[in-house]
C-alpha cells in the first residue's frame, strides 16, 4: 500500500447537441465530409462577427440544473488570445470571468456503498477549434469542428481514487446524456476528459500533471493509476515532478509527455466586445429547464419499485432510448414492458435495424400488448407468433389475432362449454385430480390449450377449469 | 459633358426620373474626373460599374428612391463581394471579398453604383492616410497638406467632387477629421446604428460606419438607408425614424454646450475664433450657448490608446498567412511563418499598435490598464450624458488645426493621437457626432465644427448642422477637381 495520497481533478469538454454552431449558422454535426459545414465566420474571415446561438445557452442551462450549478445572472464572453493554425481568429471565444455555472456538485455511490460528493468548480461555454490532421510533410485543417459549441466542466481537486474519478465521469455522462445536452460520445470526440493528478505524503498538494487524450472512461482510471505510480517512482528515487501535459497511449496503457507547461502562459483575456452582456433571469432559466426529463437515479427508483431486477435496470438505463420509451408507460406492468423491450422487441429492432418509432407498434398498441400479457390474455407463444405483424402492420392486436385465427375466446359461457367437453374427453386425468393429485390440473390445462390451439383466454380457461373440477 | 454629378441629389434624381440622364452618364462623369485627376483616392476601381449602371436601365427609376443609380465610393475596409478589400495593407493586398458587408447589402438594395474602394490609413490606423500601403491620397484643397484619415480617400473623393457620396468608418475620428480637413460633411452615427458586419474590425467597441457627403441633407438621407438592425451584428439596433425630419425646423428653446477643453490652448487660434463666431451666430438666433466643464474629458486620448490598441491587437491576430492574404512564401517552420508574414505584411504603425495592445492586455496589465480604462470610459460616458440632460447638443472644433503639411508626424508616433484629441469622446460614449465645414483659415483650408449628440439623437444633430450650413452658405467647391 502506497503512502502517497492522490489528488485528482478532472476537466471535461462536451459538445452541445445544437443544430448549428455557436456563433455561425453553419451546421454542427459529426461525420460530414471535411470543410463542408463551414462559412465565413468559422473561417475567421475579416469583417465577420459572432452571433450567439441561444440554443447553446439553453442547453448549458439544462446542464447547470442537473449538475446543481449556480447560474451567473449577468454573463459575458471573453477572448482567449493565442496563435495556432487550428484557431482561425487568433483567439478563442470562451468564458473566463463569468462562467455560466459555478459551484455545483454531483453525488456518486462507491462500491462499498458509501456516497461521495464531487464538487464542480465551474462550467463555461466556449467554441471548439478546427481539427488538424498532421501528415508527413504538411498539416490539413478541417473547419467543420471550428465553432462547434462546447461546455467545459471543471471539478475541484476533490477526488482521491481512480474509482471516484470513473464514477464521477460515468455519472456526469449519464446526466448530460439524459438532459439532452450532449451525445457524450468519447470515440467521436463529443466528450473529452483530461485529468490532473498529483500525489503527496503530506496535506500539501504535490505538483500536478495533466493527462489528455484519454479515449474511454475506464481508461481514465487506468491513466490515473499509471500516472500516480509513475510519479511515486520518481519521488521515491529522489526525483522531482515537473508540471507538464502528457497524453494517454491506449496501446501501452501509459502516459507520454507532450509538452512542459509554459510558465506564465499569457492568453491576454478580455471581454468579447462583439457580444453584448447577457442577462439571465429566473423565468428564462425555468422556461428552458422545465422540460427536462427524469434523471437516471429517479428512474432507477421507479424501476426498482416496479420489481425490475437490478441487471435489467442497468440495461435499461444504459439504453436511453428504451428508458425514454418506458417513461410513457409508467402506469402499466414495467416488468412485462421492460422484458419485451430488452428481449423480443430489441431482437426484432436489431435484426431489422430500425428504431421503435419507425415501426407500427404504436404507443396504444404497446400498452394493449403489455396489459394482455400481464393479464395472461395472450400467451407468450402467441405473442411470438404475432410479433412481426405487430411491428409491420397497421392493425390492432384483435385484428391480427383474428386474421391469424388466433382470436382468444373470452366469453365465459363459451369457454365453459368447450372446457367441459375437454374434461369429458380426459376423464382419467380428471379422476386423478379428484383422487388428490393436484398436479393433474396442470396437465389438464395443457390439454385444454392443446385442444383449442391456445384460442381460449388462458386466465379465464384456468378459472373455468378449476370451477368445474371443484364442483 | 453635362455636369449632373455636381447637382444636388434631388436634382439628379429628378433628371433620372424624367429620363434626361441615365445612371451610366453619372458613372461616366465620375470616372472621367477620376481618370483626369490623380488624387490617389481609390485603391481599387469597380471594373463592372458601367455594366451595372447599364443593367439599371432595364428598370423604371423608382420615384421614392433618391439613391437609385447614384455613384458611391466605399472605404476599402468594407467588404464588397468580388472586389479586393485591402485595408490599404500589404497583408490583404491580394484579398478578394467573398461576401457583402451589411451596409453593402443596403447600398445594393437601393441600387447605388459602387465606383471603387477608397484609400485609407492601413487598417484605419492613422490620422493622415499616410500609413497606406498604396501611397497617400491628395488633399484637393492643397496638395502639400495631408488629406486627414483614416477615411482620407473617401473624404478626398467627395471633396474633389469625384463622387457625390462615400462611406467611411470612424474608430477615433476617422470620418470626422478627414471630413473637416476636406470641407465636407461626415457623420459618425451612434454605436449600433449601422451594422458592422463586413467592416474589417479595428477596435470593435468603437468602430462605426458612417456617411460622408457634400451637404447635411444628403448625409441624413444616406444614413436613413444604411442604418438598421442586422442579425449578423449583435451590437446593431433597430431604427424607425427619418433623420431628416427636424431639418428646417426652428431651433426653439435650443441649448448648446461648448466644453472649455474644446477651446484650450492646443487649439489653433484661427480654428478657435471660427468656433467662437459660430457661438455668436447661434446666440444671435436665440440659441443659448454655455461654456461648460466635463469630468474626464481630458482622458479620451489615453482611453483610446488602451482600448483601441488592446482590441486591435486581438482583431488583427487572424492575419497569420494561413487561410488568406499575404503569406511569407518560404518559412522555416510555423513560428517563422507567423513572424515573417506579419513582419513583412504589416506596416510600422500597425505593428506599433499591435505591440502596444498586446502589452496592455498582457497578464496583470489587463487589469491595470484595460479594465481600468473601461471603468473610466463608463464614467466619461456618464459625465457627457449629464450634459445632454441639460443641453441639446455639444459643439466644438473637429480638429485642433487645419490640414497640416505632409510627413510632419513621421518621427512622432504620439503626434497623430494628439491631433485627434477632440474627436474620440464620441467613440468612447457611443455618441453620434457630425463634422461640418464652417469656413476657412487664412491659407484657404477648410475648418470643421463637430456637433455631438446624445445616443441615438442624430436627428437633432442634423437639425443644428443644417441650420448652421444654411446660415453660413459657404462655397465648398474649392476642392473640386478640374475637368
């Protein structure tokens, strides 16, 4: 066990899910051909001016809400001045002095069951730079990314283990995803995590080292452990930690030095004169956050109460589309509904590569289906038979069943007639039951379903059978 | 050749409506004068202007559009799609605009004909147009004297009667001072009145585009059509008024203030006396004129140096040789590309201001200088606002002296700032301010009066300006070129 205590802070950049860029009308999306989502503003052409996309502010306010941040009521943007080819104007428009959110937190639950509050220092809005692709002889620039809106979320140096860091990022990602703020796809760069790690034997912090380029949340944990070990080895062998920026290499699972931190980096910040100060009042905050959906923890509670097993709960939460879909059906049997969505329906959707809203399974049809399965009005076997029709036809469940000759008889008198005929036919089984073999009822029920090809309502048939047997 | 171009805008318009002349005739008159008299007013001519003028013949002249078919000159820091936009700098000497500025959209909407792009100080940094990469434009009143700046080419083109209208830009007097040196009317509108979209930024919080014309009425009319809210400039504002509406109205209960500072010792005595003559004339016409003191009025030059230089150092960072403009052809590495592109691409005055601005925003200096300057700027605006609560307008000389000899400020970088000492208050407070000619000095050089109004009160400025213009009835054709 190491004598050193780790101190960890995390900076996360997330691309906001707006249609357009933060200061230009160009589209903001991923995967377009290079330099197609570009206009004169993104290129930093002389004479162009930034026009703030208010959707950016609205999404950022949602993020503030789910991260418990205080909203700056009077905020402005600042210019961060430096030269680099990926920075078309020679400055980045960001928020240095009045970040939109300050002093928030999120709470995580550790493996041992204890809770830990992770403090967030601030969250600010800024524009992304363009993407450089370095070749052997030259470098190419893709301006599609220039001006894509970002939020940067900076924690206090308040984490002590890589577990806390991983839990924080998992939770953060979940919240931002559910708030509809960002896609949070690390592999596409829409979520980027940088860590600051220092180690110390005393209360005083050690020298912090930044690690960038970490390609997954679990690798953040790996990078922190590697970095702490690397620093410990240096200190133990009498060395000194130099403040630097390193990058994570996912092949060797180690960190590699990129550059030594320049002393007194001078970004010459000053308020962006082309964007007026923005006043944000309670009404504006409410108007833009009251459509927030329920966050994952609240949903977990509902699922737990409904009796969904823990494994399935996490499966649902991990698939926001399914969870969002379920939000419409909180009043029906969630176990049945979630089993369908995680099971047969999920297989159908995967197989056919469609989303549920593109099928013919309307909300009312789904509700009907779950209720009938719940009340045993449809057997699982019949459900499997009609699944494709449910998804691909514009017909009600009754219409599908009758087309297939699978209409369930639910008229009690009619059922009674059919069941007594079958009981007559299988009198030996009936006798077995009557002489005390209770399990014989199961066999009789099987015969009823077989003889009627499952055309009777199972629940009613069972009820009628028991009545007749016990007469 | 008929001299329609010298007639008033109303008369030209009438002749167009009646079919006496066509837009192309006006264009030819302008081009003829420009070609015969080399005032170096233009950096780039519009080689399609004849074609564009003939295109207008297909349309009926709209009776309600005073500007249909009227030639106009545009300062070369305003984007006109398809034309070079050099800002009089080597670094943009090959830069062709690929979009129209907000004002150019309006100029084209009203079917004005863009004759060319006018000469100026490099990136509008200077007071004499001598920092231009393309040589200094010539003051048509006296070739040995500076034309003023930075909108020197625009001022010269109107004073020389090469064109009836021009657009300039004003960050610290760049419309008003050359207007004053050239005996024309130049207005810096309220900050936000005219869209800055497509104006190459010098100091974003001070820059404003404005009209430069032969007389007050035409100036107000031109402002009427170039102003307005532009969704591409967040600092622009909606305008729903006619700036000519008070012209000719009596100056009832009118009160005007003259700051003592505006008549200090540094102001040339001939200029000072001319302003005092105006004071007397106004008083004779029952206008109350008071000498006043205004807090912080002496701070304007210092504030300008800090705010304008700071913003400029950031605004000009984009000229790095990577995407457009001059790029040093054979750099050793990235840093070398930046250094050499900017070393050879920018002139000395621009480099000086970028260096000062970078220093001002550097580290702790941002607090010591820039933030402090912004506070004092607020106070300065408030102390002017206080005057406007008691007086309709503030007047004073546009420049401390008349056009001075060429090259006189060469070895003294502070020289030109001190010369603009009277005009920067309007930019600091975002106030509208006009310069109008009020006479001549003993060397027959024009003297300008500036009239400063409260924010968005251009109409009252035009009212007083037009009254003075009418009372003086000056012959201002002394700068007109020969034919």
